[in-house]
């Protein structure tokens, strides 16, 4: 008796599956000729850093002790560079300069080769090279103002543009030598120590096209028509107000505000607990004798108390010393100018007056429009 096959549908499915698997394996036969493909480890990561007609290629390898070279290709793989390496089983990195890269954007293909001749799968990344075209787009930083004090030339710039790293200033010093000062893009003021008043400057600005660029691009040195003024403001950073006749420090800030570069603060004569009579006076230690050609005195903001002002220099800080020499005087108006709330008294010192009699300056306020009160915000001295 013949045995009948009880599951004809299941049998048909099995026969179809076997035939399909055979066909599926036929697809891979072409790629498995000669045995299984072995790949070298890929680079872990790569970066291409921009430069001036060159690019820095930096790469990392992880657990690749058998890798003997890293190969990088560009220009549709028509150009290449093979970089010998000796990695360990840990994390390693290396870098190399790709030279003679004309200015353009690049697509890079990277793979490794191990000491058995196996190649890795491809890795792709991108980088840029910069040159004369980029340089032609750079703009010199604009200058807002040139000033000078007895210690420094002071160059004030407008805000630097994106990509700017710093600005350099080439200038003439008082000893006849040439010096270069610099300031960053984030700082609008550059100090030029020992700058010669009346002399000019040359400037150039330095840029990077991308963050961490390996090369800096500079504009050409540009000679500016502006010059440092012949007359300069004395640097008062180390000056001290060593004595005053009297004060109300709680009103305005006290005697030290006379040289604090703040026109909102001021020295006010005494009025708490009783007022002191005129004249009021203040003595400033200038560190050394000064050749003074002009004095600017700023009265308290929105106030007209102070009237006459006298200035003296001398070698002795005693307010009653006989060695004080009067160098100039002037008078504030009884009203403030319409375009400001603060009057400025300018005293031009006569050339015949010897102001270099000592390191101390005495300011005397003998009169007031509101007797006996006076208040002064700031005192500036100029030389040439």
C-alpha cells in the first residue's frame, strides 16, 4: 500500500524556499570569489583645518595596531598622499600638512592600509584652502581717534569685523626707533608706549578665515593721514590727591574724584556740621615736575557754585610753603553752556611761565557763586 503525502502545501513551500535561497546566494557569489573580504580598521575621526594654500590633515586611530598607512585622496581621487603610521592598540593621532593646495573647497576620501595589504572602507570629509582671493576681501580697521599723553600714544578704533584677530600699529617712538603695538578685535583701544607727538602711524589688520586656521592673513601696511597730536594729556594713573582744605566726601565722593576720569563724581567743600570759609584748595602729587601748557577744569555736573580758579606748582606739598609759583588762573561763568550741564574752564599757560618748579600742583578756589561752597569734578593737564 502506497503512503500518501499528507501535507502537499507545506511541501511546496519548502521546495520554493530552497530554490529561492539558492538564487539569493548566487547574487553574492561574485563578491565572495577567493574567500571572505577582510577590511583594515577605518580612521576613527578626521579634521581638515584651513590654511594659506595648504590644509592641515589631522586624524585619529583607535585599536589599529596593524595599520601601516593612512591614505588621503582629493580632486576625484586623482591626487593623494600616503602617510606612514605606527599605531598601538589604544587611541592614537597624527597630522600632516597637505601643501600646494590651490584656493578652493575640497572633498577628501580617506582609507587605511594594514601590514597585510587590507584596505579599510572609505571615510569622507571636507576642507578649504584660502589664498589671494580671500586676501582681496579683507578690509583695514577704521580709526576713530588718535590721542597722546605723556606716556602713550592712544589709538581708538571702530569695532573690528568678523574674522579679525588683531590690529597692529607701527609708530615712531620719542627715541627715534620704530615699534609695533597691537590690540585684539575685541579691544577698541591700543596703547603705543613712548609715541612721538606729531608723528604718524601705519596699521594693518590680521585675519583668520576659519576658527583654528593654521595661517593668519594680513592686510598691507596702510599709512594714515592722522597723526598723534602735538599737545598731549598727562597720564594721571599714578597721581594722588594728597591733601585738601576741607571736604564733604559723602557728597560727590571726596578729594580723590578730582583725577578719577569720572565727570559725574566731584570734590565738594565742607558743609556737613558747619561750612568752611573760602578759599578752598587741593594739592595733587604729579610724580615729577611737568611742562604744562594747558589746564582743563570741569565744574560739578549741573552746578554753578565754583567761580575763580588759580593754579600753582612747587617742590613742597605744604599749602603754606613760600615756594609755590602761580602758573595760571581763570573764571567759570555763572551759568552752564546751553548744550551741556557742565562748564569747562580752559587755562592756557603763558610760555614765559616756568611750570617745572616741582612735582606738586595746588588748585585754589578763592571765590564762589554760592559762597562759601565749591565743587570740582575733574582736572586735566596738558603738555607738548
